[in-house]
C-alpha cells in the first residue's frame, strides 16, 4: 500500500473541479456546482478555474468538446482523471484515519507519539 509521503497531493481547486466533472459541464456551471455542493464554503473564481482547466487538459485528466453555444466549451473527466480523483480520495481517507488514530491516542492519555508518515 502506498503511504501518504509517496503520493503527490492534489490541490483543493483541482479536487473539486475533477469531482464536478464527473458529469460534463461548461466553465460557469463548474464554478456554480462547486459552490453549491460545498454550501458556499469553497468558491473558485474564473481565473483560477480556467488556469486549472488548462493544466488538467494538458495532463490528460479532462477533455473538452464544443458546447451548445459557439464560444462555449464543455469539459468532462477522462479515465485518467477518474483514477487520479480516486487516488486522491484514498489519500485523504488515509490522512483522516491517521489523524483520528493520533487524536484517539492523545485523548487516551498516552504519552507516546504516533508516527503519521514513515519517511
């Protein structure tokens, strides 16, 4: 099993963009859906969105196709993007699990320190 220290972290922007693109969307709808699904606690502006979309396209994690309007592009996640998103979910779950264990250990009053990464 891969440890946290061996995996590259995904930014929150990229994480939410990829998650949003599990169904194809145009740029404005990506921003809206992220804001909606997070209850407004996470907002991506246009500059950040389109910068990240370019990087994700270049990395092969998403694809684009023409939208209904002539100047509109629709984006969707690729198989490689789904794999990257699944890996990031596993990484985040591992992080949460390790910290929960450390907190439980601390609450138990033990003085020993728990190793979070095995570098």
